[in-house]
C-alpha cells in the first residue's frame, strides 16, 4: 500500500524551548527545533534518509525517493487564558 502523505506530530517542549516531532509513518523519526519552520526543514532531510534506511525504497512502498509526498505537520502547544471572575 502506497502512502499518500506523511503525518508528523510536533509538540512544544516548554522546558527545552523546542518543537519535538515524531511520526507513526516514519520508523525512528524524532527531531527537534526551536521553530516549526526549522523543524520542517529538518524533516525534509531526515524523512527521506529514514525511509531509505528502513528499506521502504526497496519494498515497493515508495516508487521513487525523489517523488514528492505531502508532509502534514500537526503542531500542538498549550497555553492558559485568564478568565474574569
């Protein structure tokens, strides 16, 4: 079955002040960066490398590592809002 897109979850780590990314679609993917823009740039390099290392280029799951696949980054952060009493 060919993947139509790659979904990455990014969570803000307030203590480390970085976005931490993981994905069920890419075995072994863990990346961090101070901004989502920087994180996406890292992911664009890491994901093809990990897919190749995981052997997905050889099993027919990916026709061509140079083909473009949508990368969906879902970011999550938490904040607080003060309510009037």
